[in-house]
C-alpha cells in the first residue's frame, strides 16, 4: 500500500496520515520512544497516546533523519474519542520534518 493511499483530506492544511516517529522530551532527550501520528500539518501534528507526557511539555520529534522541537498544546480528555491523544505545535517553523512529497499536499 502506498503512502498516498492512506491519506485522507481533513481541514485545509491538515492530512490524516499515520507516520512512525521517534519522540523524546526536552528534559530527557536520550530516552527515545516510538510513536505515530494520525494527523499532520506543516507546523504540527496529532499523535497517538504516549504515557508520561503533559500539556506544555517540549518534545523532540524525529521522522527519518529530520528532527524538530514541538510543544504539547493539548491532550484528549479521558473517555472521549481523543482519549490520551496528543496535539503538538512546532517551535521551529522553518523545519519541515515530514516526507517531502507531503509538503505540497499541506499547502
């Protein structure tokens, strides 16, 4: 299955796409965890549930050889459809860590 076959349009500038990423907190950068997105934008993402992450935390998110800092802006409420899922906003807007072929789809 190609990457484009799992893409679905969302709000303008956002794509529903599952991408594996590596995540670490700014406080413990050597402790890297596997995670995945379920939605991305040019300067942010929504991630599947990660334990031990709090709103306001600064994270390093890496995709392939690219890495950037993001801030956790919300965590889904327990019992909701977004239970534990995490929204992050980029702190380095000049860095695009997603795959190059996604850049045009996010414009």
